[in-house]
C-alpha cells in the first residue's frame, strides 16, 4: 500500500509540475486572492478526477480515446482558454484591474468551477487518464481490490495539492510587494500564455479533423 501511494504521488507530482493552463490560472488567482487560491482550484480539479475515474471504470474511457471525442474536447477547450486569456489581456491593457479591486472579486465556488473547466479543457489531461491513469488503476485494483484505486487517487491528488499549494502560497505571500503596473503586466503575460495554450489545443483539433 505504501509503495502504491508513493508511486501515485511521484507520478502525480511529475504531471502537476509540467507547465499548463491550470498552473497559469493558479498563479493568476493567487496574485488576486492570496495563498488559498491554489487549494480551492485544486479542489475543483480533484472533483473532476473523481468523476473521470468513475466514468473510465464504467467503460467511458474508450469513448474519450476516440478521435471525434479528442477533436471536440480540443476545440471546446481551446476556445475556452483563448477566451479566458483574451479577457485577461483586455482587462490588463485597459487598466481595468488592480491588486485592490481583484481581491474583492471571484468567490471560492467560482474558482472550484474554474478548476473543473480548465482541467476538462485540456485534452492531454483526459488522454493521460484514459491511457496511463487507467492502467495504473487497474493494476491497483488487481492487487488491492477497489481500495487500491482509492489509495492511488489519494496519492495522486496529494501531489496536486502539494504542488499547486506551494505555488499559490509563494505567489500569494509575495503579492503585497507588487504594485498595480507590474501586476497588470503579469496578468497580461499570463493571459497571453493561456491564449497560446488555447491556440495549441485548437490547432491539434483542426489537425485531427484534416486527418479524417
């Protein structure tokens, strides 16, 4: 059990530390809302993973592996990330945001929902779970029955909480030293990164469409 938990933790940490839209959004919200943002966003990410594991175990993993599903997820996710990035860029350029005004907006429930949507918008996240994640879960169940799946999930999500929590805490605790102009530059940069991720997902979806 300890080995299973440790393996899931290391595997989860290696994935969490890879730059992606969820990390970008976590940094953005930690700047606005403080150190708790990362933990709240990860809660949404964790809820999606529970639902996804359940769907995969019920056989829906094969559907998510189909080219049509990957095209739909990639296109929808790319459009969502592009819009979010554009909105951040627009507000930063028009000086519509500042550290003080950002602290008043966005409730915890909204960040949980964003954690779900941003994770779901990433086709690579879904592919990882339907191929790599499923393999590990089946091995865990084979060794420890369904308790093995629970232990694997706990090890995996602990890694997510640790990484995004550390990032959020570091950013959140240092944000008080950031003035409005540098803050807007950071938000614009993060928005631009989200747009790039969005374009990347859309490009992948279009490429898959052309291969049909």
